[in-house]
C-alpha cells in the first residue's frame, strides 16, 4: 500500500505488486487508486470525513494494528482528511488471534460480514459461480471440508441475508505449467508462483477446481498473474454480484482460520484489498466489460483481468509447482527449469 501526500490532500493506493522491478515489468498486477482526499476544515469532529463504506475507520484500524510509532503521524494526518468520496470497502488482514466481535474485523470473516450486510440474494444464485484467482497456494488440509468448504467457500458464497446455502460452482484460477512455460518471462515467471511440491502432494483433491490463466481480453495471457481477485459471476459470465482485488492469496495464513470450536480466528499475514459491491454504486449488479482496452470514459462495464468463462485444466495440464524440474520442453527463451 502507498499513502501519497499532496499539497491538496492525500491518496491511498492499494496494490498487488511488491516494489521490485520484476513485479512491474512482465506480470499482471492490480492497483486501486483512491480519489484525492481533501483536508477537512479546521475544527472538524473526529468522526468527520467518513465514507458510506466506513473506509476511513477501517484504514485507521489497519494502520493502528501495526502498533508502530512511526505510523502515528500518518494516522493523525489521515484523521484530518475527508474520505467521504470512497465507494469501496476495505478488507484487511493483520496477524493475531481474535475472539468475539473482533473476529469479523479481519480476513475472510470481514469479507463474509460485508457480503452479508451489503449484497442481496439473487434468484437462482446457486448457479452463480464463485471465482478465486491467485498466485500462491497454502496448505488446505486433507480434503475440502478442512477449510476450503467449511470456511472460505462459505464466505465466498454469502449473498445477503439468505440462509439457504447451496454450493455454487467454484472456479480457482492458477497458472498451469504450460501457461508459465509459454509466458513472457518463461519458466522464471514461476519464481513468483510459489506452490511447493510438499504442499501440492497433500492436496491433489484441490486441483480438480483449477482453471487456466487466459487473458486475451486484456492482452495478458502471457503476463503471468501476481494479481489476486475474487468475484461472484452470473451463469452467463456477463454480470458480477461483487468483486475483490487484494494481496491475499489462497491460504489460511492470509485469510484466517477458525480455531477452538469456531470461537476464535487466527490470521498470520498482513493483507489489504478493496471490495466493490453494486449497492455502493446504486446498482443491482456490475456488467462485465468484455473489452476493457482501450479504456474509454463511456465504458460502464467492470474490467475483469482475465477471460470469462474460464478454461478448465485438461487431463494433461498440471498446476505450476515451483520447486521441481521442468526439463522436457524449453520455455520462450529456450531454457529449462532446474531449481537448485
């Protein structure tokens, strides 16, 4: 995340890239730029400048969670600004164990609360697929009931206050070996897709959910994803019920895992993302923009970074695993991959 200070105010940037050259050169990344937030008039109340999405308080809570003295000055400055223009919700993770109402402050339980409160049930929503797209995968356990279905899928399928929870299709987008081999960077792109053989071997069941990285609509099929996105899409892939861009990969560390008979949640990482829900824009759903480039001001559609519908793995496709050799076929630079 970046906080950019101007004479006229400040701006928040939330992004999926690290501040290294390789992350910005030939990868697909996501970035949310806030409006320019102006200063509040002198003597404004401490609650002034809040947005309808409570973005200001959530941002201050996130920064406070670092417990870092050097952030105090920034926290005070943010309090003096007007963030009321913000229409997105902040979804953050911060390390710790949380109980009671604090459980809903962070990770996937925060996302679940927001989807419960700010989306509405859609007729036939059991046919609306959930899509998760990420660049790293943690340990999910011996089968889907351990965390993926019991917790994470339950969050992603929340749509308003409906109690019926059918299981809609779940599509997980993660590059195959072939996607990496034919990418702009070739096999070295896989250095930023750290799925290990030790983890993969224990959860072969997970791979049945996998879909290829294809992004012809944005011209990025060969720019390997470091972006992470999650969304709920209509059966014909033309409408979105919500969309999240975040730093959080598919892992318990990033999203949090319930403990002690679901009375506490443990989060291991710092993560930050923004959630778009149609109600914050006075819409029922977001139309998907099938051709986001070139960008034009008349476009009302939502730019999804990859092709819809997604393409499932064939029987020959394997998920990219970064710590095993690929020496049968050379990549786009004529190289093979032999990790040390």
